[in-house]
């Protein structure tokens, strides 16, 4: 094994061991400190639908409608409505008010004749100076008996029925809020935790003497969480991943039957043609039934001994108890899948002859010699480093396909990618990295290449996709946390490509490409001509001047003009001077060569020498310098 392969093997092993060190076996579902709900609780909630078959290819295991709180029903008796106090929560029972405003009772028109007569001023024997009581106490009300009877009937029937239903409804609302928050967390909008949602099958319990309480499903199936944009219902669908046997707790307990159970489960899931489903016990029951005896000789498989319809999980006892119930919970992404990916990656590396150049670059010691790298030139970018030599014979000039505005640093990224296997671009948020990546993707797509973009969170990929030009946006497939959304984008891309292919007229496209190429070549020719003219004038204005055997730099010449301002102004008023006096003055003021320097003291105040310099350096005709 050569040095590079040895380093790669060591690196993979190091990452494996690091992942294993960070992994702790979960003994209970609540140990994950995240969302969890049992089958027993879910089945009792309103707004929950299980095993919903939208189509042959769209299977929804759970749908939770977006419910809203309701108010308690109003009493049928208007008189009771005046005296009852409702809090609007099913946890607080209604109560009768101790008193009600006199005017409210009189104005309601609901009082009996004796009570109405008692409450009116005519029926009350009071002196003229005595104040009239504004409140009527329930104890003094002649209709109190009837009010209490109506209140008792309302509380025991209508309100109690509403309270029972509302408690479950509000549990559904709380569950919806938890799942909605979980959607945001899994999409990366909230927090940095990398979570996954798991549907656990075969919940088992055991009070083990070594590891303690075990309360965990034996089989797990990854599922995805999504919000229906039309109904705002939260939906849970199975992901296209193999079910996994959850035996970490039993490995920690050093149970000898784990190996045999793992082999049995692997063979069963491999040969079973029916997809696993919590609503089809036969798709997983043989595995969990075998687990009850392989993991504990005195274990029991509970469905054979419980009443039909009982979905509760018994308390843990001294022997293993396996049920056919399920649970839905969230946990940090399992490192086992990561370790399995590392194993597959290691096997793939062993099968190839030569390692990819990019991988070799990571594992090879960097050079201690700083080498000059000649960057490839691009047409029309003479101002970018490496593109000035595009006119040299034998030089391959590249085309740049950036649809969005760019600068020379972005062009240099492409140049470096042409010369190296990788480039690191760093920058704080808001510095245009996403904008740059969109240009890089467009450039390589135009060259017939494929581009893979990875990100820690979904929002970054979504923003990048929006940055791409609209014409090529359908070609960008985002494999986000939602597999359903990824498949929809994939199908849309296929339909878009298929429709474009059917409309292609090869001969017409070939002519159009030729015309566009000719236009591009013409524009590049014009740009090259402008670049040469700018270079020509730059050289004329920046090169040293030689006058009467004396060489002067343009800066020194400008200094001479500024110092000899009076003599320069002595020329005809119609003379077009190349330097305005203000410009010359600024050059003098900002230059390190002041008016007392030798270059000024030498003179050069002669009109003849001035005319010679002006004529030679700016190619002015002598006739323009003569007086009229």
C-alpha cells in the first residue's frame, strides 16, 4: 500500500472511531430529548388520519390537520347566559356569577313577573335620599332556583361533552405546533441540530439488571415530514431507505442473541418484496417475534396475550416484553448510517486503481516551493491576470459563461479551477459567495459539465437555486430533507428537458449557433481593438520622454508645465493644451518632487522645447500651436 492510500485508510478509520466515541446507545425514546408520541396517544386525537393512500406511489402514514380552538357552547337558556361565567378553557369549569347588574337584568326582559316587580323602583320601598343598589345578588334573586337547575344541566351535558372533545382537540393543536417546529428544525431554519424523524416498530420494554430500563422500538424506518401547501396539514411519509434493526441497547447489555437476530433481520428485509409498514404487521412481525426469544429466553411477544384494540405498552419487568405497537420520534441523525457510508466508501476506494486527483491532493504533503502558475486566458478579459497573453501564438483562449455581473476575483476562481483540483473561497455572509457559485455553476453547465453543490442546511440551497438564471433553473435538482420535494423537482426537470428535446430543430439550432458565434467573434475583435488602442495611448502617456538628449518621466514633464505656467499661458488663446493647469498643480502638490528639486531647477522653460514635447508626446500638428 502506497503512502497516499495508507493515509486515506488511516483517515477513514480515525473518522469511524471518532463517530463511535460520540455515539451512546439509546435505551429509551425519551433519552433523545426531542419530539416523541406513541401510537396509543395518536389514535385518540382528532384531526389525525393514518395510512392514507393518496395514489399508488404516494403513501402517507400520518396526516395531522390544522385545527383551531373552539369556544364553549352557549347555554340554551338566555337567563342562564346572564348569570354564567365561562373561561373558554376545558380545564376550568363554568361557574355562576355572584351578582349581575340591575339594569342588565331589567333590560333583558327575561325575568319573571315577581322578580321584575321586585327589582323596579316602584316595587322597592326606599326613601328619596337612599341610593339604589346597582347590583343584584344571586342569593336574593327570586329566580335563583331555576338558574341553578339550568346551570347544573348545562355543566353536566353540553359543557362536559365540549370539554372532553376540546381537550383532545387542543392536544392535537399542541402536537401540530411541535411538528411544525420540527419541520423548521429539520430544514435548518432553526438551530444547528441535525435531526431525523423515525417511525419505530415493535416497541419493547425490559428492566435489565445490567443497563437498566429499556423502552425502545426494535425496528426503525426513516420518515420525512412535510406541510401540505394547500391544506396546511402536516404529513409523514416513509423515506426510500432500508429499515434498521435497533439493537444498540442489547449490545450494551451484552446479549448473546444479537448476532443471530441481526442476521435474521438482514435476510428477511432483503428478500421481502413487500415494503415495511406499521399498518401491515406481517411486514415486520416475524422479526420482532423472533427477537422476543433470541434476546431473552423467557421473553414474551405481547400481541398474543392482550385484548384486541389495546395499543398500550406495559411497564418494564424483569423479562423482555415485545409489542407490535409503534411510536414516532425525532433524534439526532444516527451515526450508524454515517459509519456504513464510510465502509462503502472504503470498499469503493479499494476497487479503483488510481485515486482521483482531488483526493490525492488532500492526502499529499503540500509543496515547500512557491511555484508561479500561469493562469489560462479568457477572451475579452484583458484586465484579469492571465488573460493578457491570449493573443500569443499557440495559446488556448477560453470562453467565459457568466450570466450575472462579476469581477476579476470571480474570473480568477474559474482560472484556478482550470489549473487545480480544488479552490477554497472564504468570506463572511453578504460578500457574494452565493452569487459567485451561481456564475460558476452556469459556466460549467454551458461547458457540458455536471456540478454537485452540498450544504449543511436546506435554505442555502434554496437561495442558490433562486440565484440561477431562470432558463437553467429547471436543471438544478435540490435533494433536500424532503425526498418528495426532490422527486417533484426531478420529474419537472425531466419534463422540461423532454419538451425542449422534442422541439429541437438541429439544422436551425446549428445556424443560430453559427450566427451567435460570428457575433461573439466580431464583438471580441472590437474589444481587442479597443484594448490595443488603450494600451497604445497608455504607453504614449506613461513612457519616458527624450528631449534634446534629456529623458524625462511624464510626472516630471507635468511638473515643468506647472512651474512654467506663465510661459505656457503665453501661447495663443486658441491653442489646445494637453494638460489643464489645475491637473498640473495637483500633480505638483501630490508629488514627492517639489518645485525646489533639481528637475525643476534645470529649467526647460523654452517655448521651442515645450512645443517639441507637446508635438511628440501627443501627436499634435504644429499648425495648431502657431499664433494667428
